[in-house]
């Protein structure tokens, strides 16, 4: 793609101009955007870049290992893997059920961890993020409407004053489909480039209500089964984003001769071009039935599955 290869060269020139001889740390989230940003920046400034992957305990099944493997083994990009599950979960336990409190707590802890890692590296001048154009607009206004905050998204512009590092955001002008083209241009594996978006706050915003490790473990299992069924049905690439949500509601069920009283799991799948608007995905009923049966049979703690048929707007893609 000629325009992307020109963009790549142009951005790398800008990155070099911005950072000079400075040290950059890049937060990896496990998603496409931060991975593309990291590879782009690494090509521009080499070992002035260190990647930091904060495992907040809110990742999906096996996700942390996959990210670490991709960066260390495939790219040989220096990567610090911070195990911060206990820190995040203990602070989140203080937030109760408030979605904005969860997001803000997670944003604050990310900054604390990045600051601490930068200090260990002898100081860093810049923090790189994979912020996209829709992140920039959605955190300011919504669909061209009045300037209201729907969610304190993406940490955009929300960095506390006390953070001394300056931001490097080479993808700020791009939409998701363009980031994927750029990722291919940079030689990222197709399986990684085609990954569904995953939000920075991770499973915390897919677990309405209070967050506990137990609920996160239940959610991870249901989500893995759901994605497995999507892949088997050949639907992964047709869908923009799909995930399970664990609801803070218990309902009565029956398993064999026993009464159960367990959580409800909601399944979400949408098609979209840029995440700004989205339509729910019209699965056939056989797919939904099969998936629900597997989740209920294989995941202890879930006894009912529902499918979310809300489009965006009026719904958002995530539940929080
Ligand atoms: P919503 O739920 O606002 O999501 O329709 C639109 C897209 O953005 C992702 N998303 C986030 N990404 N931090 C992120 O990095 C966040 O706080 C956040 N909230 C939503 C969401 O997964 C979807 O792709």
C-alpha cells in the first residue's frame, strides 16, 4: 500500500524529530493499536524504546503470555512484563460498582506503574500510546453531538499533570482499518493484525458490579468458549468485536436434579467500521444455542446466557 508506506516513513521522521535522543516507554495493551505503535516507534528509534506490558489481571485467557511471546521472541523488542494483578484488584475492590470509578482507578494505576518503570530505567522522557482518531473524538464529543463525556475513555487527555513524560501518539490520525493496513505494512503477523479490539481497562468493564478475581475467572472461561465457537464457525473476521459479559445478577436454574442459583452471562458481537457506530451481529439461533449450552455446561458459576441485540447508538459496544 503506497500511501501507508509513505505514512510509515513520514511518521517515523516525526517520531525522530519529537523524541531526539530521549528515552521512550510504550505501554502495550495486548491490542493491535499499541502493538503497531510499538513496532513503528522501534523502527524509528531502535533501543531508545522500551515496551512495558502491565498485566493488570484483567486480560483474557492466555493473553498475557501471547503478548510477551510476540514481542520478545518475534520482534526482539525489549519488553518489561509487570505483574500487577494484586495491585489492580485490591484498588478496584475499593471502587464498588461505579464504572467511572473503575476506569479512573485503572487509568491512575497505569500511570503509577509506568512512572515506576520509567524510574527503574533511569528515567524516560516520553510515553507512547496507540491512541487512534476515534479515541480522540469520542473522548471529546459523541457522534458530532454535544460535548459530553460518555466514558472517560482511553486515557486521552486524561493524563494527570504530575506525569512528567510527554506523549508520543503516532496513530492519532488513523482509523482502525488504517492501523491494520499499517500493521501489515510493518510485517505484524496476520493473526495479530486481525485481532478484535480490546479495551485498556480490560475485563473490568465487562464485569458490571464489583470486581473480584472469582468473577473474572468465570468470565475468562465463558469468553474463551464463546470465541472458540466463533472461530469454529468461521465468523471471527466477519465480526468487529465479540466478547462475553458477566452480569451481577443471579437467576434460578436446574441442573440434573439440583436447583442452581448462578450468574447470567451476556454475549456481545457487533459489526462496525470504526467503532463509532455498530450493529449487533445477526447470528443464527443454532450458533447461539450451541454456544449457550457449552458455556452453561463447562463454566461453573453461570447457569443462563443471553444475547445482546442492541446497536450503537443507542447502546455502546462495551457494557460500561
Ligand atoms: P464503546 O463501548 O464506547 O467502545 O462503544 C468503542 C470502542 O472502544 C473500546 N473501548 C475502550 N478502549 N479504553 C480503551 O482503550 C477504554 O476505556 C475503552 N472503552 C471502550 C471498545 O472496546 C470498542 O472497541
